[in-house]
């Protein structure tokens, strides 16, 4: 069974630009969560989507948004990029919403660098 | 005070040593406790998953939870160079609440 895939794996942008990251969950998994990982703040929850609806949201500004498609694939968008947005963005999939950590699998992440 | 505190290390040990990693937390609502291992350029993978207090053993790994002290530990016996990675603790109150992670401890096991 294929794992969680994220594209692109690496991305370089400049301040003020916007970026879209993509996540394809494990086949049959319908919940997708996004996390931001930085050396200073560690791994922080951004939001969770299930059935094309955002179910939960972390404490991030409105520049961070996401969506989920009918095939469960998800995208996250960051507008007006800031230097502090440089991070590893991780996607995790789960078979069902609010599913436990024991059924959640992480993708390899997208490394975003903002110059 | 952050909800979850974890010493970032780095921690360097010789092969075969017993490694002790730990986290403290402040939210008494946490009921589920996890340890993840993250290799460079990879996403975290779940190592241990425990509910409430107590011990759980899986091969060379033992997880301990002491809810009265708000303290969790991961022990690695007979450590191997392949155990070199960043170890993240994570916790959840269950239900629809998201996971809260520690910042991770970088471990190097030297052959």
C-alpha cells in the first residue's frame, strides 16, 4: 500500500509570494491533517480536513489555508510569505476524522524556504 | 510555559547503551501519549502509543507514563547506530483534539 505522498518535496520562494503544497493520503484514508515543523517551535498542528470540510484548526494566521477534494487529496496554501514561514510542512492521513495517533501516518514533508 | 517540554539535546551515546528520553507536560487533560522517531528528510513514524499511566514494552523500546508527575519517558535498550534520529513525544486529550508535540531530542548512537 502506497504511503502518504507530498509534492513538491522542496520549494524556494521569496517574501510576499504565495505557495501551494499538495498531499495525497493513503488509499482509503479520508482525513488529512497538516503540520508545520520548525527548529524553534517544533511540530505544530495547522488544520484537519475530512469530507472536504475543515474540522479543526490550530493557532495560525489566516494566511494559512487549506482545502480537500472529493478524492481526499488536500492542498494547503500560504499567502504573502514571510521569512518565518520557512519550515518543513508535514501532511498526515487517517482513515477517519479525529482518528487516533495509532492510525495516523505522516508523509515525508515539503521543505519550504522563504528568501 | 509550553504545554509540552522536551530537552532538544543533542544526546550522543555509545552503541549498546541504554537511552532515556523524557518529556514533561502541563495539561492534565492529556490521556494519550506517543513517541515518534524521525529520520533526516523523513516524516515522523509512530514508535509507541500508550493510554493513561503505566508502562508499555515493544522489543527494545519501553514507554512509561506517570500522570501524577506529568512526566513521560522512552527507554531504548541495546541502542544501535540505526536508532540515530530525532525522537518526538506527543500527547492528546482525545476526542477531536489535535496532537501536541515536544520539540524533539536528537539522538546519535556511535558505533
